[in-house]
C-alpha cells in the first residue's frame, strides 16, 4: 500500500509537470500571437515599441492582447510548476505574471509615448510601468533560480545563462529609452530582450515538464 504522503508527493509532481507543459505551450502561443500582431499590423516597424500593435483601434489589437495574456498565464503556471526549493523565484514569476496581465489590460495610446521625450497619458504610464516591472521581475526570477543551491543543475544553468544575457540587455533598453528615446535602437533592443526572456521561460518550462523532481537530500541538489 502506497503511503498517503507518497501519494500526495506524486500528485504534486504530476500537477507541476502538467503546469510546466501548459506553460511551454502558452509561451509559444503567446509569442506567435505577438509576432503576428507586430509583423502584420500597421505599426511603425523596428522604430516603434512592440506594444503599439495593441493600441485601441488596431485590427491586430485582439491578437496582441491575447498573446500578452497567454504569456501572463505561462508565467503563472511556471511559478506553480517550480519545486518548493524555488519559492522565491516562483513568487517573482507570479508578480511578473500580474504585471504582464496589467500591461495587457491597460493599453497605451497611439505611439505609446513615454518620458522624457514624449508626453504620456496615465494609461501610457500604467502600461509602460507594468511592462517594465514584469521584465524586471522575470530577470530577478532568473537570478533566484541561478543562485539557489537546491535547484536542479539544469535549471540553474539555464537561469544563469539567461541572466547573464538578459541583465545587460535590460539595462541597455532602459538607458536607450532615457538617452535616445523612441528609435530603431530601442525597438531592436526591446525585441531582443523579449526574445531572451520568453526563451528562458520556454526552456525552463520544457525542462521542468520533462524532468522528474526528487526532493534533495541534505547536502545534495535536486535532480
């Protein structure tokens, strides 16, 4: 007879792996929807922000919004899927999911104006602030996984590599927005950062879905 505690652990593990698998699917679906909206939409191309595809009145706004909500759901499911040793990372991903959902719900105005070179509306500030916060919390989650001694080595390696690439990219985006403003430079950097962040979420979700987590013994990391 299987002990109740063992059955409970097995059930939690199955739930986590299913959540990770759905998170991977949601990430792919969200990215595809956003790419379609950005590429096929009437936006300004690389000189504009990604969010311009979701402004009210754009024919691709529903597709863009659905992609953003899919990414928010994927972040939340990945948080659920992470093992208990990564509670800090799970919490950071949950906050990132909420910020992403807020950014999707509050759309920016035409051109998505942001300071210091443009005059934004309240909605622009809410949208932009939520998007920046979501990006920051995802980067913090990468760091939390990378430095956790009880995390599985594969998850730590993925997080460390993503963090090393994403942190300077996030800084470059922020600096370019403050110094240069709306430009091709900011547009390209923003898209590269989004690709890095989404790639990490996808790789982590796939790894978690494919790997059975066993609680670490004292002094040994989880597998």
